C-alpha cells in the first residue's frame, strides 16, 4: 500500500517539475524571442549603443546623434551648423540592415542556450555609413565662414604731416583644407562634435601706392615751395608708377608731361648715347672722362663725349637716340661750352607745346620728369634682366653689362643732398642732379634723378622743380629729401 502511494506521489512530483520546466522553457523562449526582436546588448551602430532597442528606436537615436549641429570655433566666434547644410547624410537604412543581419544571422537555439545561461553577448560594432559632399563643405567654409570671419591684413598707412608710416596689422585666413578634415571627422563622430578651426597668418600689407601718392602730394603742398614741381616714381619690382605735377600748391595735368630744363640730368642720356654708338669697351682715358661727366658734372668733359659720339652733331645724335626709345620731349640742341650755337631750330615737343603752364625751359636742353624716370627704369631693367626699351631698340649695341656700367658711373655722383639726402647713410643711389644759374645768376631750376636700392625694394625717382623768381636751395633741397624719405619708408615700412 505504501509503495503504491509513494509511486503516485513521485509521479505527481515529476509531472509538477516537468510542467514547471515546460512553463519556464516557454516563458524563457518567449522572453528570448522578444529580446531577439531587439538589438542585443553590446551592439553599437556608428559608435551609438543600440542594445535593447528596436530598429525604429535605433534609427531615431542615430538620427538624433548624427543630425545634431556641429560646433565650430573660429576667431572667438562660436558657429553651429546643421550637418545637412554642408552635405552630410548618414545612411541609416544601410547601417540598420547590417545590424539586422548581425542580429539574426546567428543560430536561434545557440542564442537561446546562451540566454538560458545568462551569457553576455559578444560586442558587435556596425561601422558608420554616410555620405559627405566635400564641394558643399568647401563652398560653405569659403562663402560663409572665411568671408564673414577672416581678418584681412591691414596695410600700413601714412602718418599725416610726416614722411613715415604706421605699421600695418597681420591678417588671419581660414585654413580651408585643414578645416575640411577636422569637420569631416566631427561629422563622423557621435561624441566629439566640436571643432576649433585653424588659420594661417598673413603679413601686414605694405601701404598702397595710392596712399603713398596722397602723402607725397601733401608733402609738397604743406612745404614752403610755391613753384612748379614734376614728380615721377617707378616701383622697379612691380612697374607701378606715381606721376604728378603741382604748380603753386595746385595739382595740374601731366598729359602731356611738362617740359623742364634738363640741365645736368641730360648727361645721363649723353653717356647712354655714347655707349650705344661707341660701345662699352672703354680705355682708361675714356673712363676718366665719363667719370668727370657723371661724377663731377664737368661740362668740358661732356663736350668731349658729345664730339666722340659725332664730331659736329653729337647732341643731335643723342636726341635721335632718345626719340628711338620713345622719349619725344627729351633733347639736347647744342654743346655746353659758353657761346655754343644751337644746332637746329628749337625742337617742338609735346612737353613744350603746352600753353597752360611753362617753366621757361632752356631751348638747348629739355626733358620731363616721366621721360627721364623712364630712361632710368630702362637702364635698370636692362642691367637686371635684359629688359627695357634700350635693349629692345638697340639689341646689337646694348647689353646688361653696358647698362650696369652706366649705373656704376652714375653712382660716382656723391652730392649728399636732394635724393641722396633723403635716404639712410650707405644707401646706394646712382643719380644725376642738376641746377643751373640763369643769366642774372639766379637759380630757377633744380632737379635730381636716380635709382634707389633698398632692402625693401628698388625704385626710380625723377624730380624737377622750377620757380619763376628764385628756386631757394634751403626750400627745394629739404623738399626733395622729404619726398625721397617718404618713398624710401614706403618700401621699407615696418610690418608686424
């Protein structure tokens, strides 16, 4: 009787355990099935944890992360930009498909077994899939960021009432290529979505040539000089020019340019013509004569050079050579010795044909500030790089060595005033000055033309002055010096 009851009890207990096991299995299987519909713990998509989320929830979370604004820091500005604006598009469907494949690709029962034993699933990382338009990003950076937030360099500006310049300020320019890399990385990151944009520093610009011209005109108008001044400057690096004329504090036209007495500055053209017609292979005696012409402004030596060009018509040959290179208002019409007759009727030129202004130019020798400045620029360019009108007009007679020889002769003029007085000691200034007393002993014309070599750039100056009564040295000398100093400072202004 006892055995029968015991068996019944055992069977009941067994059925009970089996039923419990079956129920537990069904419950566990149901729970696992529900969990399997979601992404497993340890899974991340594009760096975003999606464990336990449904595909719809995972999609929402990915969009929240990868469409959140990027923060850009530039020039103390904080800029927020939506990723879509710069062409970033996360490919959520592709990433979810890869996650689903990983989620459902393993054995159902193997996964269920791991679930029953509470085993932690292996971590699974689905990489980011996204598209980015570099062209749109670059366009945005250039048009919206650089245009708005870049700091252009500020050029140096002249100090009113002086000859110096205030130093300019350097600029900052967005490094667009570097910014594209940084922003692309931030767009692809779920956490690091702030970028400090970098920039390149640009040097402060030199003053503009327009500002220099304003300063030069101010220097003339505030000075005590009330005669006529013709001014020409050429930047020998860029070819930029400044050319103006002022009569009694009022600017006047320079087209055509104003004719001035050339005085001794014409000796540059004379020696140039000698080298064109007789060559630059000079003996010691000829070199000594030319040194007297340009170094000491010796008129008798100049007549020797003119006769060496052509015995009786040397001045006319010089004039013709100048016409050949386009200097139509520059001429010499006689020798320098006292009482020398003119060799022809006074040439009519564009410069001396003006009726609105006159400087009472010498009928023997005339030029303009621009023409003599152009001649010096041609000589410099010839010596430096075989350029300029001299070589173009006389290719078989002129070489860089010829032009350098002429510059070396001009460097022997050691006046120490006028243009040379406006530059620091030791500055190389090959030049030729000129001033000539009228028949009454009064000097009405003072001029200086030269090439100025400086650390910041080389330039030509050609300055002619005329006063109908008396061209006072103590007025015109510091004026030309100040004009020269202003140009020198323009080329050598301090930059930060």
